[in-house]
C-alpha cells in the first residue's frame, strides 16, 4: 500500500504542476496580447478561475457521494452479517 500512496502523491504533484503551468501560460498570453482590451482579459481570467472552482467542487461532491455510498454499503453488509449470525445461532 505504500506504493499506492506514493503513486497517488506523484500523480497529484504532476497534475498540480500541469495546472500551474497552464495558468502561467494563460497569464503570459493574456498579458502579451495587445489586440485584446483589458476588460476582455479580465473577463476571460474570471471565467477561467470560476471554471476551476466549479470543477473542484464537482470532483469534491463526487468523492463525497462515493464515500457515502461506500459507508452505506458497509453498514448494510454488517447488518446482513449480523442477521446471518443470529439465524445460524437459532438453528443450532
């Protein structure tokens, strides 16, 4: 399991580095673009930031939903196991 944790950290680090590079290149291109007015640049920048926040929220809620489903499944499995143990205990 140690390798899985290390792999996840590596993948997360690479993804974060990609996001930083993408934001840096976007900022450079907006800064150097002389044909686009400043108001339009700000509008694009706000759109990118809000899109990023929305994507983070979508991923967070999907993870939360998956964790809740796993927790419900574990509770149901434990309940079924207890019912089976009680049934087997009564049969003896």
